[in-house]
C-alpha cells in the first residue's frame, strides 16, 4: 500500500482520506497552516497519523520562517499553537508537538543562540525535519511490535470485529488494531474481519474496508447497529479497536460507538482489546472524565456523501469520540507488550 504520509522535495504528501475509496490522490502541504487544515478537515486522521503530520507541520513552520532573528521564537510558538488547535482528543498530536518543541529547545541550547541567523535556522529546520522522519520510523517499528504482541492473543481463524480505522491509514504504516490483524495473518492465523461502517464519517466503510480489501484480508462490512446481532449469533470471537487517548486508569477514548461495542462484548462474554502505542497514554488524564471529546459540525450527521439526509435545520449532537471505562476492556496492546487486564499500576510500570 502507498504510504499515508511522506516527505517529498520540501513538502508533506498526504493521502487524501476524504477522497477514499473513490479516488487515491495525494495533497501536497507546504506550510504548517495547510497541515493544520488537513488535520482539522480529516484529510489526514487517526491518532498516530495526526501526530506525525503535526511533527512534519512543525518542521514546515521552521522552514518557512523569513522574518528577522528576534521574531523566530514567537514564530515557532505560533506554529505549535496553530497545529495544536486542530483536534483535541488524540493525545498523539500534543505528544508529537511536545517532542518537536523539546528538540527545538535542545537546538537552541546546542547552538547557544536565541536569535538564529539564516544559516543556523536552516540547520534547525533540517534537524527538525530529521526528528519528524525519525518519529515516522519509530511509528512503524512500534506498530510492528504491538502487532506481534497482539497477534499472540488472536485465536486461529478468529472473526474480529473492528470499528473506525486503526490501520495503516491511521498511522505512518502497518496500523495498530489492523497491525495486530496483519501480524496474525503473517503468523498464519487466518483472521477474518467484520468492519463497522462507523457513522457519521464512515471510516470503517471508506477506509478499513478499502485497506483490508486491497491486501486480500477477508473483510465483511456491517452497519453499526448490526454488531449486537452478530455477537448474539456467535459470529464474533473478539473486538479489536485503536485508541485516541488512554487515561492513567486505563479508560480509553476512541471513535464514537466504541463504548457501545465494549458493553456489548462484555454482555456476550467476548474479549475486547484496544491496541495503541504508548505515546497514546496520557498520565495527566486520571480517568476518561479528564479526556476532552471533540464535537464536530452537525452537517456530518445531517448529510451523507454530500446528500442531505435530515432537515438542514434539525438539531444535531455530534461527539466524535466516546470513553470506554477500563472495566469493559479485556486488554491493552502496546509496543511494550499487552496488559490484560489493564490497571493503573500496570500501565504506569509499562511506560516508565
Ligand atoms: O476521527 P478519526 O478518524 O481521527 O478517529 C480515529 C479513531 O478513532 C481511531 O480508532 C484512533 O485514532 C486510533 S488510530 C490507530
């Protein structure tokens, strides 16, 4: 599969996820503002991919600076702010920006300058770009590691229910929940996927179904309301999703509809796993109550693929994510291993 995002000749190439599956086209972002817009309107989406895009956006912000020396620090603060004000729930965005800001502080200290001259700024921008590239390398490495850790939990010939898209499209490569699926397949376990379509933006139908179908991984698309019936029929062996933020107690934020699946899974004695890199863990959030949940435009619900499906005036509530309490989670799968069951103490030990 072609990469979700990559650097090419001074610009960030982003596979336009709003155009899939009808058109496979790339957007070229040459400014941090364009990257911020792409994150906001979901041309790039999925927690790790948002983080990587922001890291490249930060490097683009450094590259584009043309002002006088003293304005440099203010400019870079604005770059970080513009990128951070895009989507509030996926903590990977803030994690990535913090890492880039730390790199910038280290460069200031290394060169011992506060108002870098143009040639020094060029060296800073190159070093920031190298940091973003390194994050992309680590992202794929971690996804493969968590894939292997998760594959050990997947029985032979398992029917796996997933929600939204936690695949290669949502990361730099390989995917988290779908990374586990890929690893299980590579281990000869023959997994089959049921993908919830994932209203309102249809990431399951448009992205997960496309991504798996392209690799000949057996996938069956269902509407979100069908999950309970499939579980009742014994068609689902486990539920496997990604996460946008994991609180210190193990609660997770993920795409709206995830919580319902977790409750249903417990009611049918089906294991429910969330797969995410440890960069998704936010120890500042004590529980899911501390995680900000993005609310998006009501037209995402009133309209479908450009067609008006509800009165334009009708009131809509459109939270983009929900919180799944840890008591419904059988296990968390990370690049450092799986926690089953998850607990605050085990999570803290894992990431420190
Ligand atoms: O609104 P989106 O498409 O960015 O939401 C994505 C999800 O909820 C994913 O499940 C999550 O980011 C994990 S991606 C590896």
